[in-house]
């Protein structure tokens, strides 16, 4: 009888697995800097990532999905050993309207990206300052380490709670976790119009630099993604901290307003982004009511047969870049390149330039002192694949 029960249980397990799906995927990128200005009379060359560091990225993503449970595990190597990637979590759907996550998560639900042009090449200068292209108009949710809850109680409404917890059995204080560390968000989709998003990020107590009393610092994020315009993607966002100004902990909190979008017309796709930092720090003038700003335009043009060209120009003033109005603290960065793509990858070559010593390599004078007004350039070749 035991053998019959065992066989029956195995058959039931196999039947259950038949409705599950195990999948494998991979993505990777590396930049070969064929030539770049080093400032010492030599032309340098190396290999790194779009975000700097070891390259190339080669990665394996494994996921399992069924109607009610699943997992995802990322493993990658940046030419420096095998490591866990951004995702290593289990998810469960106890009911159709609720999905629970546990582990390390980078699901990026609700995130408002404006990631085009140089964001996908070498991110020089203002391309990756203050906010960067990922989460430009709204930060990611279902992200971090711990437990996340994603609920869709009614059609069009999404609710998210990211609860940071240690994954090694070390406890955290209940009130600190839910009241001073967690992130909460809601999004409502208005059909054929757009999506409204509201986020609340609680933070631990902070002490202002000119005060002795500590205060709660809560960050409020709002955004609206417009879908009503055909062939266009438009998003506007704002970030509002309740504790504005410099803190003794070394942080600086100030409001932002951001805009990003793209428009596609046949073979041409045009891109735009802009950001304004209000009541920002100016260390040169020793004040915290300065205005920082950054803006950029770009374009992609499809030549057919897998060939395409891109152009990208961006500028940020010194307040946005370095929290100072000092000379040579602002930045203009530009890039122009061509890519050849296939069904599962591409190769490309570009020219990039960046003002005021905001390249990948520090440019120095004959006394080994950084030159604040130096212009940097490089010629990267990009390798990229996906499976």
C-alpha cells in the first residue's frame, strides 16, 4: 500500500509540474574603450561597463512560474568571479489580487525610466548624476531586500509596499521597519489617458545641520505617465522631501521636478528629458536655496537591416552636478554612434565628449593636479547580447 501511495504522490507532483514553467534568460554588455584622452599626453584604452567597473557583464537569469508560486534567481559575472545578481526571491499569489515577494528584488514595477542614448553607452558626466535615467520621473517599487506586497484590489489600481528586512535571521525593530524604512506606493491607470503614481518613502530620523533636534524625513514622489498621445511616451514627476536642507548625517534633501518623453515618427525616435532641483545646496555661496537643472535631447534613427544611429546631447549646471556655482563645475556631454543589431544582440561604435573633467578618466596637468576645465573624449565599442 505504501508503494501505491508513493507512486500516486509522484504522479500528482508530475501533473502539477506540467502546468509550471521553468525558463532561462541572459543579458550582457561590455564597452571596449578603443581610445580615450588621459590628459598626460598618452591615449589610453580599457574595458569597462556603462556604469564603470569590471566588464563584460555576462549573466544567467533562472525563473520558475506557475499560477500561484514562483521564483527568480540572477547570477552574473563581471570578469571578476560569479556573484548573485539583483534578484533572488520567491513569490506567492494566495489570491489573484495579491502577489507577495520575499528575498532580494529588483522588479522595477512602476519605475519611471528615461533611459536612452548615452545611458546605454558610457554614462559620462550629467548622464548619471543625482537621479540618472532609471527612475528619472518615479523610483522603483517592488525593490530591495525583505518582503514586498503588490495588490490590485480593483481594475486599474495597484498598491505596493516594500518592507526592508534582514535576510540572515537578524531582527529589526517593528516601528523602525514599517514607519522609518518602508516604502509605499499606489498607481491608478486611467484608460487611454495615463497612469497617476504616488509614492511615500519613510526614512529614519535626521538632524538638520543648523538644528539640534532630530526629525522624521519622509520623501513623497508623484508622477503622471501620459498614454493619450499616439506614438508618444511622456512622463512628469516630482520628489518632495518633508525635511528640506542639509543634515548632520551628510545628506541633502531638496525637491525635484522631472520630465521625460519620446516620440516615434516612422524611422525616427526623438527623446527629451529635463530636471530641476529646487532649494538646492550651493557650497560656494554657502546657501541652500539655489536652483539646479539638467536637460537633454536625443534621437535614434533606424536605417534598416539592423543598422541604426543615435545622437545625444545633455547639459547640467554646477548646482545639479556638484552643488556649487563655482567656475567649471557645470557639464556638457554628447555622443554620436552607429549600431548593427541582430535578433539577440548588437555591436556598435561611438564618439563621446564631456566638458570640465567629467570623463571616465581624470585629466591632470604636468604637476598631477586635476584640470577643472579639461575636455574628455573617448571612442567606445559596445558589445551587447540577450537570450
